[in-house]
């Protein structure tokens, strides 16, 4: 098992990122609830169109950053060859700058109206976020989580300030408040953070560098491209239902649908610290420890997420009282919410295991199969029912198939005990759907809490006792 010092380091790293995620959570709450209130349903739909396509900009580093991430995933910062990394960093920046310029030129040629503005913002965001992500990956693989946490805090504070500025301006210059105003401020924040990262990592960015051939850089692309494609397919599986609704329904319907996912993002933000720390940790341990910890990690994530799902009930009151124009999103939210337990288990635990044991290509192939299934399921749901709710149901169904397919290979490799985790997932999902049919929200909340505690203690009581005894 993990030695005591390593356990402490993992705990403190998760704690650092978790504390910074509190600020991200606050920013997420304001973006999720104050922004739609300030800009209205239609503008919020355009803003969510930006965020939908922003989720794909990582494709445009072509696997270069992922290749570096995989190659140096077990190195400390002091072990990195600074001269080599100066070449990598400069090469990477030039690639991203060229791509950003190309996207801008294509946007000016093809798009008009609102979409021209949206994709100009995407081009700026692409350059800033890909540069930022490159340095964040270096922070992760070298265990420099303090830097990562500070950036998360500053980023969140700047977003909070920008929203408060918009809120004040609604009383002074209400005519200037729109999604465009917010996107410009958001892009400025991303550019500032990217420049800050470049300065922080100036010793691996500027100065004397080792010359490398294009073939050597292509080797990073070759190594990282399967991971890039796997991540892209994974992202597409998680966003395909929104893509369908965006294309098949009007902007207001999409705004309502996307708002449900904004509420969902509050939970993913709260637990994302685990994923950030997990890969570099797993990369440093042997296969026996990977085998012993897998089922416990899956169980822990499921218990954590189903506990977090208690927020569904107060969120319903907030929407009814503060954003009544988005009330229709609650039915979508109710349908997709249990799916977060499935998607987070896949992306936080399973995907990191596949990366650690070198199964990136296998993960990519499975994601492609699920992507095809998801597209088919979403199309059939629309064709038969013609409602966004039907598409969201198809999305949850696809997530369940994805969970089974991805875990099946790990079960075969390690001979895992998987039935308890899967039983817990199914029981809690059924319980959530059944209990949220109760008309009185407060009664439903207490019933869900009681059922959650009962099922969790019945299935994981011994594990919880062992953890408590170990700490004592």
C-alpha cells in the first residue's frame, strides 16, 4: 500500500486544489445563477453556445501537450531538462498562435452576426486556454499544486469581480449588459492568466534552448494524439446531447437545456480536485497498488457524488425563487443529475487508470464506440419524442453503457470486485428518480438523505469503519 508520507502528500495536494476549488465553486454559482439573470434567456443561449464549442479547443494542440504530459508524468520539476523544455514551450506557443490566427480568418470569411462574434472570442480563448493548460499540465505532473491552486483562486476572483461589475452596471448603463460584454471580460481574464503562467515558467520558456528536429516534436504528437482523441471523444459523449439540442431547437430552448448543465457543473467543480491529483499519483506507484486501490476509489467517488446530489433540492427552490424563467430546466436537471455519478467515475478514476497502464488507444476505441451509440440514441430520442427531455434520457442510458464497457477491461486485468460498486450506483440512481417524484421538496430531501445514509452504510459501512480506525 501507499506509505505514510506519500498518503500525506496526496492528501495535502487534494486539499490544496479543493480549497482553491471553493473559489471556483463560488464563481460557478455566480456564473450559473447571476449571469443568466443579468443577460436574459436569449443572450444566455448565445453564451452557452460559446462554452459548448469552447470545450473542443483542446483539440488544437494536436496531442503535443498530452504527449509531454505522458512522457514526463513521473518527473519532479527539478528533473526536467530546462533547455529541452524551452524548445518545447516555444514550439507549442507558435503552433497555438498560428491556429488562433487561422480560426480568426475562417470566422471572418464564413460567419455573420452573433456567431462571428462568438467564434472570434473562441479564437482568442483557444490561444489563451491552450497555453494555460500546457503549463497546468506541467504543474500537475511535477506536483506543483500550490501554483495550480493559486491560479484557480485568482481566476475565480477575477470572474467574480467581472460579474459584480456587470451587476453594478445594470443600474448605471443597463444597455451595455449582454453576453458580449461578459465574453470580452472573460477572454481578457484568460489572456492575463496565460501571460502570468508564461512568466512563472519563464525558466522553461525563455533562454538558451536545445534544438530538436520536427520529427522529435512529432513523436510527442504521436504519443499524445490517442490521449487527445480519447479526451475529445469523452468530451463529445458528455456534450453530444447539448449539441443535438443546440442544432435541433431554438436558442431559448437550448438556453433552458444548457442551464441544467450549468447547475450540474457545480458538482463537477467541487470534486475535480481528485482528478487533478490522481494521474501523477498513480504514475508513481506499482501495479499491485493500482489493483488494490481501484475499487476503493470508485466506491469513494460514488459515495461522494451521491452525497452531493442533496443539493438538487435547495437548487430547485433557488430556481423557482430567483430564476423563474428557467424553471423548465429542472426536469432536465432531474433526469441528467444521476448521470454525473457515472460520468465522474469514468473520467476521474477509469480514464486515469487507462492512462497510467498505457491503455490510451483502447480507451479511445471504446469512446468512439460509445460516441456512435450516443449519436444514434440521441437521434432516435429526438425522432420518436421530439423533446429535449427524451434526449437527456438517452444521454443517461449511454453513460451507463459507457461505464460497463470501460470498467469491463479493468475487471479482466485485475480480477476486481465490482458488484458492490455497481449495485450501489443502480440503487442510488433508482432511489433518486423515485424520491424526486415526491411533491414536497423538503420531505423529498429528508427521505433522500435517509435512503442515502442507509444504502451507504449497508454497502460501505465496513470500509468506513476501517478508514476511521486507520486514522485513529
